[in-house]
C-alpha cells in the first residue's frame, strides 16, 4: 500500500478544481497554477521513479482499495517498468505543453495580427489539461482492468473538449470523429472486459490474478479481439487510423502533443500488457495478421506523409508509421523487439512532441499549417529552424537521436525473432526497413521546403523563438539527444517488465535486449 | 358450450381492434376500444363459468369500473380536441411527427 | 351457493406508503373542492411533497427495521417484497423531484377546457396566477399511487387496475401544457387512444391466461404452467397479449410509437415524471410478470424478448439520430434505454442467484437512469423561447457560451446517457451487460450464447446513441451562439434543487456506485415473492 | 327450461305488435301530400337545417352522462354487497350463509366516502348546476 | 308472527313450466298490459276530469269507456307522415325500441304466488330471475335509447333537445332509483322479486324503509317522465319534445304506449318492492286471503291505487323547471340516499351480527352525524350563495333605479307604481 500513485493522480485533479474555481479574469493566475501543479507532479514522479527498483517485484508502488465490491472492482494501482516510463513521459510532457500552449486559449494572433483561434475560456482549457494528466497517469498506473477501462474511456472526454472547443477550423468534426472512433473501440473492449470477468469467474479485475485465467483458446480469441480492436483504434493502426490526422491537425499544438505523445501510447501499452499477457495463445495465433497490419501502416503512413501539404497532418501520418513500428515490436515476440517497442513509446513521445510543438510555433507565426506558405524561415528565425531540424531528425530516427535506438531494436528484434519459426517476421523487418528511407524523404523535404529556400514574403515578419518557447523545446531536445546516446536507464527499467510479459506469453527471453543498448 | 361465448368474445375483440386500426374518427376508435374491453369481460365471465370459480366475474366488475373511468377521461380529452379543431379525425391530429 | 366469505385481513403497516399517497390524493381533491383558488396551491404543494416524503419515510422504516415481508399482502393482491420496496423508494424520490419541477409557474394551462386562443382562455389566464390547474397535484398523486401499485401487484387484475390508475391521470396531465396547447392536446389524445388500446390487449391476455390457469395470481399461473403443458394456444395468445400491454408501457419497439409524440407534447415536468417514474414502475411490473408468473416458461418467452430488446435498442438509437427536437430525442433515447433494460429482463431466469444478479442490475439501472432523466428534463424546462420551451435543437447552438454551467450540466447528463465512465449511466450499463453475459454462462441454457450477441448489439446501439448525444454537445459547445438565442429562464429554487440533486447523484454514483448498488443488492437478494 | 325463455316469448309478442303497427301505419292512413307537412316542425318558422348526426348539443349533457356512469358503477358495487350483506336464513330461520358483517360495512363506508369526495368536487365546480 | 305459505314461490319454482303454460302466461301478461293501457288512459282522463270538475270522456261507449279504443283507431287512420329530413331507419325503429323493453320490464312483476293454471301449479308471474330487479332497470335503460334515437333521428332542434333532456333526466333519476332499492336488498338479501315479496311477509318495506320508499316515489315520476317531471315532452318549452316529429299515426301511439307502460312498471315495482306485492294488507291477511287467485286481487288493488296516486299528482302539481329537476335528483336524492343506505347497513349490522355490536352502533352514529354535518355544511353554502345572488340582484335594481340607462339600454324608471315592491306589498306564494 504505497500512497505514491494515488497522490500522483490526486494532485492534478485537485489542481484542476482549483483552476476551475478561480475567479473570472484571473487567466494568468490560472496558467501559473497549472504550470506549478504540473511541475509538482513532475517532481513527484521523479522522486517516485527514483525509488523504483528494476530488479524488484514487477509491480511496485502498488495500492488497492475496495471501490465497487458488488462488481469485484478494486481501485488497484501499481507500476511496472513500462508503465513507469510512460507515466514519466506524461509527467514530462504536461508542463511542457502547459508552457507551449500558454497563449493558445487567449486568441492566437499571427504576426500581422490576424486571429487564428478566437479567445476562449483559459481556465477551462488548463483545468481540462490537468484532468487529462490525472487520467493519463491513472490509465498507465491501473492494475485493475476495470479501472484501466474507466480511465481509458474517460480520458476521451477532456481531450474531446480540448480539440472541440480550442482546435482549428474543422475542430468539431475532428473532435466527434475522434470521440466516436475511440468510444466504439472502447465499448467493444467493455464487452471483452465483462467477458473476461465472467469467464474467468474469479470475481476480480486485478490484472496479476487474471493472467492465465483464460485457458479456453476460442474464448481467448474472442476476448483478445475485443481488446485488440480497441487498442488498434487507439494506437491508430491501419485501417482504423483515419481519425488521427484530423484530430491531430485540428487540435491545438499542445493537445496534439498529448494526443499523439501519450494518449495513443495507451493503445500500444494495452497491447503489450493486456493483449499479450491475458491471451497469450490468441496473441500468438493472431501475430501474423497483426504484423501484416503493422507493416502496412508503417509503409502506408510514411508514403501518405510524403504527400501531405499540412504540417500537422504530415506529422500525424509519420506517427502512424511509427506506431506501426511499435506494434510490430510488440507482436514480434522477442524481448529485443518488445523492449524496443516499449522504448519507442517514450522516444516517440519526445520526438513527435518536439516536432508538433516546433511546427505549432511556426504555424502560430504564420497562421497557416501549409508547408507551401513557408520558406527560408531559418534566415529570419534560426533558433526555431534549428529546433525544428533536430526534432525532425529525431522523427526520422537519425542515429544518435533517441528514436534510432528503439527503431533499431525493434527491427533487429523482429528480424531475429523466431516466433513462427519461418522467416515471416524477418520479411516484415526487411520491408519495414524501407520506411526509414521514406522517413528521410518526408522529414527532410518538409524541413527543406519550410526552412531553406527563398524567404516567403509574410515569413519576413517572423520573430524568432522567445524565451518561453525555447524553454518549451529545449528540454525535449535535451532528452532526445540524451536518450539517444544513453538509453540504458530507460532500458534497465523497461526490460524486466518486458521479460516478465514475454515469460507470461511463454516466449524464450533472449539476451539481445542488452546487446541492443551498446552501440 | 362455453366455446361459443369465447368465439363471440374473440370476434368482438377482433372487431374492436380492427376498428381501432382502420377507423379515423377518434370517438369511434375510442368506442372500439371499449368494445374490446367488453369482449374481455365476456371472456372473463365465460372462463369463470368454465373454470368454476368466481374470480372471473369479480374481475368483470373491476373491468367495468376501469372502462367507465376510461370513458370519462377519454371523452373529456377527445371533446377538448374537438372543440379546438372542430374535427375529431385522428388524421387531423398531425402536428407531432417523427 | 357461494361459500362463506370471511372478512379479509389487510397488512396496513406494509401498505402504509400506498395508503398515504392515495389518501393525500383524495385530500387534494377535497382541497380543490373547498379551498378558495388563491389558497389552493399553497395547500397542495406542502401536502403533496409531505405525503411523498412520508411515504418514502415509511418505506425506509420497513427496510431499516428489516420488516421486508416475505408473504404477499392484502390477501395475495400485493407483494411488498425487497424489489418492490426498492422500486417504491425510487419512484417516490423521482416523483418528489418531479413535483418540485411541477411547482414552477407557467407549465400548466389555466383552463384546459378553454379553446386555445379564445377569449375565455385569456380570461382564465388573467385570473390564474401562473400555477394553472391546481388539479395537477391530486392527479400526480394518483398517478404516483398507480406507479407504486404497478410493480407490487401480485395478480394480473391488480396489475391491470394499477396500470390504469397510473395511466389515466397521465393521459390528462399530458394535455395540460400551457404553451403549444395543440401539441399538448394531441399528445394527450394519442397517448390515451394507444394506451387504452394496449391495456385492452393486456386485459384480453389476462382473460386468456385466466382461462388457462383458472386464476390470475402470478404464482398460481406459474404453478399451472409447471403442471400443464406449456404450449396451450390459449396460453400463448394470452402471454403474447400480456406482453403487448406491458411492453407498450415501457415503450419497447415495435410499441414505441407513442413515446416521442407524448414526450414532446406533454408539459416537460410531466414528461420527466413519465420518463422516470412510469418507466421504473413498468419495468418492475414486467420483471414480476416474467419472473414470478412465467418463470417456468422462460424457454418460450426469452427468444421473443431477445428480438424485442435488440429491436428496441436499434430503433431507439437509430431514429434518435434523425431528431431535431430535444424532447423527442430524449424520448428516443429513453426507448433505447428501455432496450438496455430489456437485456436485463432477458437475463432474469434460471437460478435464484442469477436472478438476483440481473435484478440488482436492473434496479440499479432504473434508479440512476431515472434521476439523470429528471435532471435532463429539468434543464430543458429552463431554455425558453417566447413561445414556450426552445425545443428545436438548432436553438441550443452555442448554449455553452451563453450559459456554461447549465450547458455543462446538460452535457454531463448526456454523457451519462451515453454511458461514459465515471457517470452513473456507465455503471448502470455495465451492471446490465455483466448480468447478461453472466446469465449466458449458466449451464444447460440453449440460448446462453445469444446473450453475448445481445450484449454486442447493445454495445453497438450505445455507440450509435453516443453519436447523437455527442451531437448535442457539439451544438452547445463547439458552435457559435445564435444572435437571437433562447432566453435562459431564471430557475426557481425547486428547479435548481432538482438539477443539483440529479447532478450530484449522477456524479456521485458514477464515482462511487456502491452507495446505490449496495441497496439494490440487498433489495434484489430477497427476490420477488414467488 | 331456461329462465329467459318466457321473456323471449313476451319479447316476440311485443315486438310483433310494435313492428306490425309501425308497418301497417302507411297503408291504413290516407295520402295527402303537402310540402309544408313534411318540414321539420319549428313553430311555423323556416326550419333550421340540422346537420347529419343531429348537430351539436351542450357539453352539459356529456358531463351528466359521465356523472351517471360514475354513480352507476357505484351502484354496480352496491348491489352485490347489499344482497350478501346480511346473513341468509332459511324459512326455519337458521343461517344458511353468514353475512359480510362489519368489515364489509367499513369498506363500503370508505368506498362511498371516496365517491362522495369526487361528488363534492363536482358539486363545488358547478358540475351539477343547470343554468 | 311470520306468515310463510307453502305456496310462497322461490326462485327454484321458475323455469319449470312447460312451454305452453309459458306462452299462455306471456299472452295473459301482454293482454293485461294492452287492456291496462286502453283503460288506463280512459281512467286517467276520467279521474283528472273529476278532480277538475269536468266530465271527461263520456261519448265513446258507456262512460266513454271505449274512448281510447277510438283514439287508437283514429291514430291508425291518420296519415303516416315522414318529415323530409328524418333519418328513416332510426325514425321508424325508435318507437319499437321504446315499446319492447317497456313490455319486458313488467315481466318480472309477481301477480300472485303459486296458482293453479289449467291444472299446473305455477307462480303467477311470467318469470323471475336471480337478478330480476336489475333486469327491470336494464329494460328501463334500454328504452331510453328509443327516446334518444327518436329525438336524434328526427332532425329537429326541439326533438333533439327533448331527447337529450329525457335521456339526462332518466339517467339522473335512474341512479337515485337504483340507490333506493339498495336498502330493500339489504333486508331481502336477494334481487329476485318473488323472494322480495316473500321477505315482506311481516312488514312492508314501505313501512320499514320509509325514506327509500319516498325517494323511490319521487324517482318513479322522473323515470316515467310523468308530471311534474315530464320535461322531455314539456309542451310549454319543447312543443312535443322528442316526439315532436311523430305528429300522429301508430308510431305516436306506440310512443304513448311506451310511456304508459313505464308508468305501469313504476307502479308495479312500487307494489312489489315496497308495498308487499300480492300480500293482503296486514290487518286482513287471513289465510283464505292468500289462497288461490285471491292475491291477484290484492295486487291489482294496490296497483290501481298507486296509479291513481300518480294521476292525482299529475292533476295537482305543476311542472318543475329543468334545473330544479336536476338539482333535486343530483343534490338531494342521491346524497340522502347514500347516507340512508349506510345507516340501514349499520343498523342491520348491529341487528344481525351479534359480534362487535358497539362498533356497529358507533359507526351508525358516525354516519348519521357525518351525513348531517355534511348536509348542514352544504346547506349553509347554498344559503350563502342564494343570499349573495339576491343581494346582487337587489344591487342591480338599486343601481338601475338610480340611473335607468346603466344597463346600456334605455329602461323606464323602475320605481313606477306598477313595478313590484314599491306600492304593492308582495304576497308570498302559498299564502292566501
């Protein structure tokens, strides 16, 4: 019974209430409070993480309180390595997002003063942000599947409102699309959850007790289906990805970061933890089709990204491609690949986050998301251009930047994975390798068309990043580069739990994981 | 012996139901409903004879009461509408759609 | 000759809540008769509220002192068992809340008899102090009394009488709207004609069953079923007709046609009462009939209910999408919810434990759904146009900007309807679905597997339903307010209380369902008296 | 023989007589056609054309009819009660069937009082006044 | 001393006759009624004439005995008019519908106990049912259809109003009448007329249940639409009422018949239910008085006397106003009746149920007091209303007398000598 996680979840929601109850007109105060709270959460997370013992039990900082005895539901929380890093990821991203979207709510103006987004309630925005943080932490920390589901669904609502009332021109369409897709997936998952409860007949939802509870393979397949579809929609996997580009493109930059950086990770996280461990046989049975889907979305995302003229959409599509990698890694059934996938979740969070924010700043200056409207930014705003470049390179996982490690691990792991004996996964790895080249194409093309070349007329008015914006991007870039060269701390935390997972799936744990780290 | 009564009540009921479905004048529709209720009464009494206990007859009393109450309420409603619209046709009552 | 009639015994203590409500209703009539006009309302309001509260208190007393009777009361006419008491409590609370809404000025016409737009209407309105017909209060009390009787009825005759006692006042109340009187009268007429039609079916069904079983008491029927061959045509016809009558009341497809019209036409507080109280009572009655009366016949009725439940959910959610009128939309949503409840009904069979589980689920669902509904309609009463309530959805555009709190509350209710986690609605749905899947796993059940299918249908339906709830939210929050938006009426204390209470319950139960769930559990664990 | 046969016989007689006299009337009487004779009688003034269905009449009559129904129902309940209220004795005077006794009395008292409540309401709302 | 003859028929004795006896009985009853009508009309006219110091019919036959025969023939020979607008079928059917039930209603009236009819022991009563009285009421109600249809089908305002009025009146009084029977049933414990007669062996219910009897007598006039309650065909206001269009011919004759039959039925029921049926009046109930066909005599005497009473009332009372009629029926007869029923029941309960007498008594007291209280209450209310109304009228007069044009139209000054209340002192009606 450690109070850590409950506290961690309580702090932001309390903050949210405070922010919401602030008197009218105290927008600045609201922002400051939010920032403070999120930083506090960050600190707390850091302290907690420091106390995490990689070689200890799988779940640490566990706590479980009776919530709905009649349903056998507990308020059960606890983190293993993967969950921990993801919580850390969200804890890191939130303050950055707060800072980044400092002015989003109070009417974003372009340099020449044309209003992009009208003035909206600041307090609402930031309290929603904090509520969202609570739920992000909760969803990763939940060890009770019912609780997980609750957060999984409830998370949609604040994000829905953030997109819907603070987004761009098409916002309500995007918001509804986002909500309905996820809701539908969620409801299917609900059936699966209930089914799990009923079939397992253990009258509990606690994850550890349910592992291996379902033996009947056909039942496994059904329930697996329920969970997987939900997660596949969440971590947009081709062909159910279509909501992401809209949502990401319409959402304010900050929300987009959380959406792509954290919310979607819930999908892959869920696959890794629930799909694999609860239904090993089904997972094995379905590996092939899923891998195919993954590969398709890797390639598809990349190719479509090349065709995009809208920066945010482009980034969204790159993410689809990257999620393809993560899913591939998860289902490759080799410790290297899985660890890589887990690592990728974090790194992708940083990389895409940085990219979105940079693009967001760019757009905020010009008021248009279209690549064609820019050009030669680096002359007028070198710092911005620099950050943009780094973020982009992280996106195409240049060696030395964090994404590279994870992507590399995923591919190696997949390549060497002997699950399904045949070379099927090998083939998958080879094909997905193509995506690396494509990634180079779309990123560099975007950077080149926006940053270099002749300076477009409106761009001349651009101011370079101000202190706040630098403070937003700097930590991310630092993390990207840092973990690029030294991912070990992350891996040390991740590996044990990933191994645990794989053992539950009865996959021989090779030691490649360690090999992957050394470069 | 009693089957004849049952058949009769069945017929009455069917006639009433048909009337409700195809007639257009609210009052006629309403009378058809009453006809159905009386068919029920007939059935009850017949069965009470057949089964050999008095329940059916007692029920018939209560049905009468309910039928009376329905008459009172129903006519009041229909007459109000009639006064408003100068028509008791169910088809004219068409403000509420979909 | 007929045998000696010995004086019947009546458990006055057990029936006290009923007696109080009906007594108050009768006193209400006397008030109407003898109190001068200007005094009536100030007598009625406390009388009505107190009687409802008193009845609730008596229910509590029975529960707390553990005097839940295990034998039918009043010579086997009523069964005041755990579930009945729970339903009574729910109905009383809901009606209490609805009465708070009814108290508001300007809902009811000053003189229903006057022709709309005529001189005598104006004359009536001029003397009327906005409270309209004060007969409303006795009528509501009678209706509530009927609602209390309905789920507690232990034989079909009692059930029929209760059905009428419940419906007749409602028919009238539907026609008393102060604004849009033509709509209101039309709703009243449609409700009446269809309602009478369906109750005739119920009655004929009763006759048939009586002919088969020789009795109308539910347990008696059950015994007859277990004894005789279950496939007597008489019986089949009877059951079908009974079903029609009951399903009509809960508005299950294909008998749902009346719901949208009536809900739209009726004065909103009455709509709230119907959408909450009537539904609760009717579902309770359905449960009792199917579990107590036809328990030995579930192989025959469950497939039918399966189809009807699926149909109801689909019809409800699909048709709701096309609605442009807020009350009609809520009506269709309540149809869809009736469908979800039918899933629960479907699951009440087999072992007593299973029955308890499903019963618990349904009771819980009814409670939370009722409260949320009342809250939603309470909000609807506040958004006003010059011509009355602003029913058309387009008028709600941008409400989120003009009245954030109100719109937020309404949005929350909608989310609860949609069954988003952390709202009571989700917990209700979850409970029902669990019960359904649970029942599916019972050994030796040929159509157990179908339960899963039904649940999937339910899930898809609620996904569809979510769409139109969300659409309203989009309208309220993501679209710009119209220039001549509707006025937001300054809510009376009563209305505020109603909205606040329902919001609190919706949130509270959403966060900590055990509070209600526990009670429902206790109520359900002592099953229907059989 | 069924109790209702005699009534049937009488009905046949009466019906025969009535129909006969209605049928015979046109033949026994003379025929002197005259337009004025065939008008509806309205004190010699031009008769107002009556719509099919006899035209509309004051709601007052409907109210009376409704009240009649209510009280008729009350009577329906009073008769059986009255018949079986007192114990039934045979000629020798010993009780064949016991009466309903006090309980029934109280019940009926309540019933009648309940109906009287509605009655009072109608009375006060001038439902019983003709003017 | 209870007098129960072996001849006293019970329900069991009915439905035993062979068919021919039944037919004979039916024919006898039919003949009795027809003759009754023929001579009833004559008798009534004669009686009234006497009361009004006239001769009355005295041309056709001895004492004008054949008067109504002549009338009947005349009607038969008159032209059979069909107003242009009438609804033919119903217009023809209405009289028939009126007459048949009127005949049937009489069929449950017992003329005598078991008699020897052509060697067959049979009760001298066409039929008796377990629900005889109910049957009588039902028939009365059915014949109202005749009235309403007559009014409705003949498409003339007078007829329509007459029909409606009579319908309203008859149903109103039917309630009071039905209630007045309840007390009888409480005592007799049955609805079968023969057994009710039997139950009156010791005391006539007219004595035992005076209020019921009085109420019934009032209702009797209402039911039979006789003066003072003959508003359906009140010549003064409605020309002929529902029969306006039945100007002449046998259809009219049928209607007249129907009404007479109602009167007969009313008297017959009065005799049966309240006046001890065929029993001889108490002082002279010797055994021989109840043997053989003697009871018929008693019955007939009572019957004729009742009829005379009806005629007498007609001769002496004026017709009431419609609102008075209704308010008498609704506001007086019904409540009084209900209270009376409860009282009877309470007393009866005390008498017959040995157990918990006290409660019974208490209840009786409660009922009496309650009824009185309510009555007083309503009475005061009425009083107040009357006074208010009066004050209103006076004020109006006052005002008008001050300025004649106040009413909006020119009026002569109201204090002119020929106006009331100024010079002449008003003479209250009924004093002389």
